[in-house]
C-alpha cells in the first residue's frame, strides 16, 4: 500500500455538501451486500482496517475521557479493541446497518467487558439526544443518501462539548476504475464521493464547532482487474447507486474494461487509488450553542 501526501485544494467549496449527483443507494441492497460479505470482510479489508487504525491514531492526539462512545458504522469491530484499551471505563455501542457484520464484532468482547450491538442506519440513529461523549465513524459516511442527515444525527446524540471523529472517501477514490469504465459504457459503475471542503462546510452549516479536515491518497496494487473486483465484492463494497447491466455482452464488456485499465499498469501492477478524508469537530457546549443560535436568528431576521 502506497501513500501520497495530503491534497488540500485552495479556495472555498463551490457546491453544497448535499450529494452532488442524483445517486441514491437502496439501503436494503447495501445491507444485503455487507451481510453476505461478513465472513470474508476481515480477510480482504486491508485498506479499511488501515484507515481505521490511522483515524484512531488521530483521535489519540485529542485529550478526552468519554463515558459513552458510539462506533457508528462499526462493521466487524476493528476499532473496538483500541477504544476499549484507551478508554477503560467507557461504555461502547457498536452500530451498523448489517446484522451479520455486528455479530462478527462480538469477537472483541468477553465476560469482563463487552459492547452493546445496535443494528440501525446512521442517518436515523435510535438514541435520545445528548447521550454520547464521542461518536467515532470510520468509512461509513460514503454510504449515506443524505450527508447532512448523518451529520445532524451525530450532533444530536452527542452531549454538548462532545467530539465527532470520522473518515470517508473523497472524489479521487477508485479513479482508475472509474476512468476505465468510462471508456466502456455510460453507466456509473463507481459511486461518487463528496469533496473534503464540502464536508467541512456541511459541518459548519449543521452547527458543529472547530472542524478540522485533512486528506491523503492511499494506493493498493493488484496483478489484475479481476482481483480488484473480487476484493470490492468480498468486503461488500461493490454496491453502486446505479444498477449496472452488462446483459448478454457481459464478458465482452469486462474484457474491454480489463484492456482499458492496462493503461495504468506500473511495475507490472495495477493501482487502485483511495482518497481518504479525515475529520473531527465538536458539538458546541451549551453556552456556545445558545450564542450561535442568537447569531443565526439575527442574520435570518426579515423586516
């Protein structure tokens, strides 16, 4: 796995952090894909586990002592051992859309200490307001149909002064695969991802304080396109917002894809790039929140 320096585009974002396209996921399909992938996920989720590890390292710099933690989009529970070790007295809730993935996360608990399991959507959290001191979410936001809904739900369940920390994919993710498919047909075989600055703007718009954003590009290399497609399927990440249809010409289409992808081969290997976005922000303490609300009321005043 190769790493490239962080990419920080200059200038303000020119679009809303609402999904920039009309792509909309069928959440039932997403759930089924991850349910099917639960048994093979940890074997093939090398990049996902590495991103989770790096997000935990970034979290370690922040001095907090949470009592209640939500791992939103916990998957098979890669973050749980570190969260348990670092915050020894905290209670932890692991939430995921896939019940099978959650069941796999049970391996990280024991009779001395275990986490609570909740199967739910991060856009519709089944918790009361002001419950958690920390919401941790690694590589889950990219599956949302409404980014702002997910951000607002995270803020809602955080206590005043609570911390939201997350990672997600940026627009350059799987750019080689996207480019190769574009030479084959006009179907969106690769999902679209939101720019780092748009996410930062959304955090501010949704009432978070002091957002910090950064990005890097990680590259995973393969010997063939078949291996890339296999890995995506093995971790449940082969669901696209637009259903692809290769029909009777499926084999020919895939052969054209393989030929197109060859333009990216270097040192006898094919790269698959992932733009990783990291961010954290705070839910304002009560006094600050009231001040922000007062300012917003003044700005929105109409004579």
